[in-house]
C-alpha cells in the first residue's frame, strides 16, 4: 500500500454496504447490510486508541469503545462482544439506531481532522457476528437475593433496568401493555431500520436469565402501581411517552389522518404491510404527507413509500439544517425518492365526504433562535397554497400517557404530566418506586433511555440492600 493510500484509509471511514434505493423502497428488508469481517477489521484499524478516549464520555452507558474496537482489529470478535456486553444489553439495537454522530463519534479524536471511526457500525458488526455464530457473553447470575422487582414497560429503559437487576440476583417481572415485548423498538421503529428478529434475540437473553415478561398488562387499568407494590419490593416505571400530539388545526379529524404512533404501530406490530396474511390493513392512497422533521417522521414517510404510496413527502416548517432527524435517515429518504417541502407549515386539512383531499400550507421564513437554539419559523403573509394528498401523518412529537401517572397516588408529576424523579437515582416521590426514560424526560433516544434504566437499577439495588 502506498503512503497516500494509507493516509486515505485513515482519513475516510469504511462505507457500509446498503440495498439499492430503487429496490429497497418497495421492500421492508434492512437498508444497511452490515460489515464483513474484513471491512470491520479495516475500519477498526483507523482507531487511534487514544490515552484519553473522549468517545466513552460521549456514550450515555459508557461502553469501553477503544477496547472493543481493538479486539475487532485483532480479529477477536468474541472478545469484542464480551467487552460491549459489560455495559450494553442491546448492542445489536444500539449499533443500528443510536445517534452516534451526536454522541460517541462526535467526540472521536480522529473526527477533528477526518471522518470519525464508525463506532456504531463496528458495534453492530460485533453483535451480529455473535448472533450469527451463536456466541454471546455468558451472564453469571449470583445466588438469589429474595427481592422482587416489577418493571412497568418493556422499552429500552425497562429492558435495561431488568437486565441489570436480574444479573444482581433479583427476581424480575416485566409488565408490558402490548402483546409483544420491546416497546418503541418493536412498534415505533420500522423493520428496514431495526428488524424485529434483532429485538427478539436481544430480549431472549432476559428469558434465559429468569426474567418473567407479562404481556397485555396495562398498568393503571388491569392492575395499579399500588397493587404491584403490595407484592413487590420495588418498582421501576419505564412506560415511555406514547401520547400523540396534534397540531390543533382544522381537518385533523378527517378519515386519512393518522398520528405517527398509530401509523407505525399498525405497520410494525400489527403487520399491516403483510395484508391479507394479517388482517390489519392501513389506507395509504397515492399521495402521503408527513408533518414533521424528526426520526419518527422519516420512519413514517419511508414506510408509506414501502406500503405503496406513489408520492410521499415531508412537510417541515424549518430548513434542512434544523431538521432533528439523523442525517443518515434524511439521506436515505432522499435516495428513496421522498419529496421535501421545507419552510412550509400546514394551516388546515381539507376534506371531501369525510376523507382527506388536500392540505393547505403557508410558506415560512426563519427568524431569531428559540429555546431549542433553532431559528424560529415565521409565516409569510399571503403565501398560502394547497397540496393534494390522500393521507396525512402527524409526526410532531408525543407526550406522557396519563393512564399510569394519574392512577398512582402521590406520584409527583410536572406540568406536562411527566414523572418527577431524583436526577441521580431515578427515585420518584413514592418510596420504592423509580422511573426513567421518556416518561421522565419526554421523547429522547434509545441510548438515553437505556442510560436511565441502568442508573435506576443501581439505585434500586442499593435501596433493596438497605431495607
């Protein structure tokens, strides 16, 4: 290898193979195909093995990143997954959906002068290699403590909390409202980004270490937290933030208007994409508009394409620079033919005979930054125009589902309905009851929810050992 080629290898990350955009827009197979061992070892060789690894500081659960990358570089893939599993219960998930560009990779020293090391792709590789070769880090369970803990919600926060407590010897029972465990990992993220088999494989480890998962159990309706606390020594609430938000504009009650939650749940968990094999069809029509610019909006618009929409568009009130979605997801959407109506905001949805026919919008311009640091959108007077559509999907965020918080006595909530906790421990206003993830912070990332679950598990263990 020449000196120039060697330098180029260090500066440029190893691209990950992907499905061709023209083909993938009509199937639900995973977009990214993953590294081969040779690709992974080549990419791992780019790591500088810094004496002070800032990448770890950027990871909410502090995975030993340089160590597992070094193991991959040396071809010791079993060691790599073992190192990852010391900190992360869901490496195959995190390697696919974590916003590494804003966390570990953002802090990568190499990234100051070149492309950062592809930490997420390498984590995914190690996890996938372990699954393909039926190899994983063995979890040694100590002698049972006799303590029983209830976990409400089987999303990333609840699953992580359950895993951490189970491997300390506690008896864990997870209560999940839906008929499959996984929370947002199974109902919110499409198959082409996160295959259900990946989530099922990760969750199966909990079964292997004795965690009980009770599905179709809506806590707050079928059973209350107070009733749970009569049987268990402690409880962790990780129910997420699944209450859809709407814009409050005319026409949102028309047929053909969905919340992104409903749309993605029906397409993912209820397998609407496999009709008539599964009798849960979902109306798509020829033209679909998705309102919003986050990851959920990208998931919804790309799902609509795969379900048969001829045209699918994003309507977003700011510019592309302000879009909160991952750059990779925006790029994939653009490649697949998604249209972007930027600096545009809906003002009403127009219907005919009870069904959506068009959406009336207004052009926007950007003013001064708001509390989020992004420039505020301001409507341009007289710029109204209509876009003909058959379906409108609202993806502007979610709020706290009130069922559990409002059915639990003396549980302190903030003005938005989220549970108030101690930032260091996750302890709520009720003794023995802890909480974490989106039900505390509002909508955030998978890895941040995992970090909250891990932090709460440590606090719950300490609490149980002193009562």
